[in-house]
C-alpha cells in the first residue's frame, strides 16, 4: 500500500474518532440536561436558553480538550481533531434543540429530542459503518448513550431528593 494511502486511512479514522467524541458527548450531556430540566418542570424557554449556553461552552471545551489530548500524544493533526470534535458537538446540539423551536407541546418536544438522538446515532453509523458491522456499531453506541443518560438522570433525581429540590 502506498504511504499516502496509509496516512489518509489513519487520518480518516482519527477524524471519525473526533466526530464520535463530540457527537456522543453532546447527545449524552444535552439529553441529560433536557430530561433533568423537563422533569424539574422548568419552562421551555429556560430549557432552550440553558441548552444553548451549555452547547456553546461544552463544544468549545470538548474541542479544546481533544486538541490538548491529541497534542499530548505528539500528533500533528491536533487542530483538525479539535475542529471535528467542536463541529460534531455543535451540530448535534443544534439538532437536539431544534424540536423546541418547532413543537409547542413540551412533552412532545422532549420525546422528539430523544427520537432525534436515535436518528443522529443511526445516521452516523449508517454513514461510517454501512459496509462493516452497522447494526453492531449502532447498537453499541445507542446502548452506551442510553445507559449513560439513564445514569445521569438517576444521579440528578437522587441529588434533587438529597437537597430537597
């Protein structure tokens, strides 16, 4: 195999990892935040504002953290990895917040957020893994997102009871 072809394959895999990092963290963080605020009976406009603030600050943080992690490993593509992580995080957040702008009913909007999360995971895996283990990758990513989101929700519920909120 030609040296440039090997470099391209390594870079493509690295971009995929950076995209997974941003997308997965955005899904877990934002769905957890949305569920927590929804079940705390927070008004829709507060949910949206909180999600926008969280999305911007977390996407910048994730991009910066991935930059530093890639640089620490001595790789030259740290900036590219940071941009891929940042963009994946922001695009995912925009898609997850979108239902609140098009659906008036709070409960229906929250259900649409979770449906959107599943569609994002489905679309990502269809694009990157359609020729090699799509269902395995899709199930794994969906399962991990679901378990982490449930754990975050349970932690929030426990904390609210502990603090009497």
